[in-house]
C-alpha cells in the first residue's frame, strides 16, 4: 500500500463523502474513486458502505483507518526527523490575537513535546492582517480568526467563540444582559487601516459600514473605548481592563478560531502542526502529550 493511497483513504473516511474528500485533496473525484477501488482490491474487502448521500466505514475499513492513521503519523514523524538531521526542520507560525488563549498554550506545549527538534519561529501580527503574513509568504501556517479572503488557502476551524460588545463601564448599555446590533447602530466602531481585508473589517463592524477611529492592535482598541466611547467587539471570556464591560451580542455570528495554510502545501511539518492544533483546541485537558492525534 502506498502512503498516498492511505492518505486518500483517510480523507474519504473522515469526510464521509468522496466529493468532499476530493476537494480536500485538491483532485477530481474519478481518480480518487479509482484509487479507493484499487485499495479495496488489494485488501480483498470493501472498505466503505456507499449510499447516495455519502459513505460509511465497513468493519474492515474501521480497522484500516486506525492503522492508516498510525502509519501516516509515523511517516510524517520520520520526515520531520530527517529534515532536522539535514538542518531543515523549521516552521514559521503566524499568530493573531490573545497570546494567553489556553488553546495556544496547549498547542505550544503539545507541538514542542511532539517535535522538540523543530525550530519554531513566531510572527505576532497586528489586526490589519488576519492571515498573519501567510499571503505575503512570511509564515508557513497561521492560527488566527476568520472570516477573511481565503483564496488559495486551506482553513480548518478549531473553535467558535461567541462575541460581545466592549463598552465603557458607565455606558447606559453596559448593564444589559445582552445586546443586539441594532442597539449599537448609532455608535462609533473602531476601524482597521485602509487596505485591510474587507471581509475581516465587515465582520468586526457587525456587518454594516461604520465610522470611528483607526486601530491596529488590541491595546489601541481598548483605549479607543476608554477615551472615545467607541464600540469594540471581543470574544466572550477574554479579560478586559477595569473601566470596561463586555455585553453578549446575541445576533452576531461567533468568531471562528482557525488554522490556515497555503492550499496544496504538503510540508509534513505543517500537516503535523494542523493535527496537533486540532487536538489541542478540542481537548481542554491536553497538556504536553499529543502522540495519538490525527488529522
């Protein structure tokens, strides 16, 4: 069995659909279907129960999925070790947002435990670049927040955070249990610099054109609220300084934490990072051990 074919099989098993798996693999569906049929011929048994709505694993397929994941992880680990031996094991990670996010903390510990030989470089970016330098070629992979223009990028959601309006504590609305966007229609909202991704700007403005002071970093957002009474938006659960209050916005879509990389990039360091990130954000108890996670 070729590793490439096993990756095809794992994609179909995880997506439960040939079309979605083909999209994920950046290939058309017919060659994917042929590869799976050939694999079934080699195994001597059906791996999937097929239906018009998708596929499910047969008992044989379930066994192969566990073994295929283990083999692929071992192959990736070998690739990383070989790159390290050759002096080429380095990964530049872009990070946007609160560095105290427990998901980032777990991810750093788990990836360091899994690949201590990899030289990690961190690029912390301001709010004007939601891809953290990925589109500019400055990083290999990024942990950031969607939405943004994801053309030629692959995006994997890690978590979705409800959001709230950041207001001065003496604001008449600050004592409400919740707010709607219409409650803030006449307020000034902070803006990002000219040239910032329009999807990103629109989301943080609650879907409407707004006016307000231009900011680049979180601390400037905080000061704009404190000094100017500007409306800010933040994921719920984030700490805010004294003098501010956060009120849940019940009609604004959650802020999605995502891991993103360039479409088609097969770098095993990135693949392993995505696997580790997915596990770190799913499991709040994950610490330094992440040896059993799989993409």
